C-alpha cells in the first residue's frame, strides 16, 4: 500500500521530532517501573497537551521500545476528520472519518478492529501526564491488553488489509504500551514552575511501561535473534478474503 509507505515516513518524522524535543528529567521517587508522583487523570489530558508540561517527569525509553504509535494523535479528543486514514476504512489511521460509532468502511472487519482499539478505556494522551508517567510523544499509548486485543483482532480478520495494518502497526512502528499496577501513589495536582510537585491530591494507580509483540506473535527480542527467520513468510499462506 503506497498510503502506508507515506504514512510510515510521516509518523517516523514526527517521532524523530518528538525525540529531539524530549529530555530526561530526574525526579526523586520516580522511575519508569514504579513512578512515585502521579500525573493528572485522563480528563485533564487535553489541558496538559497544550501546556504546563515543562520540567515534568517524562516517559523515557530507548528509541527501540518507545516507537509508540497509536492510532490517534490525541485519544479522546480526536479530530473528527482524520488527515491520514487507510483507504477503505474510517477508523484506521490518525483521527477518523466516521459519522458515528457504527459507521464503518468497506473493509469492515479491519475497521472494527481499529475502532475497538481507538476506544481502549485507558490511555495516556500525547504530551500529557497520566498514572505517574509523562508521554513525551505526539500520540497516545494504550493499555498493553488493548494493543494485544487489536493484534489478535487483525489476525482473526485474515484479510490483506488487516495484515497490512497489523504489519505497519506492530512491525514497522512497534508501539510501546503500559500496564496499571495495583499500587496507589499520590497524584500531583499543582506544580511549581520548575516541575516539582506543589500539591498532592487523591492517590491513583501507577503505570508501568510495557512492550508489545510482533504481528506474528513473537516477542521483539526473539524475532530479532532468530537469524533464520524469513520476514512475513507465514503470511504467504494466507487465503485473503478481500
């Protein structure tokens, strides 16, 4: 798909700009595995995406693990008319072109997978705080369980379009994800101009950065260490429905 080729270049350029703009901020009591100060809740993500982010703890992972592409620029405040949507779908891409929840494209099964993934109940919007992490990318990251359901849904669809979307999302962009721990930590509701927390609110669950699998189900490390693996060989046996 020529669209996916151009879309890949676009998102990777955005990712590169985001990496240059971001930097690590060391904050006592906070690390990537067990953050000590939580950020605003999901309802405040839009405000944080526009400002009040300087000097705050950032979601910092290696470039390999944080190629965090999600299918919308800001989940929950999505643009109604997406600028980059896979042909024949209304939900697969940045934003959506759907008139309502039941509005699907001609590639119906693939579109259902993208729509369900877009409605993941928990996410951290781009350039926003949530669950003790700051997402310095321009796009949101979702629960690992939502990404895994998305992967399985696309494979079950068993169409050429679903496979292209799956390869693009999980093999080319290789998104990060997060899981919520049962541990509750204080939530910072006000900060000083230099980033330190000034006032704490009610405690909330904390996020732990996770990783997804390749579209074929292999772990990223296993996929790379297998020198005899022939890329996408298994997909040649698919009998596509479209």
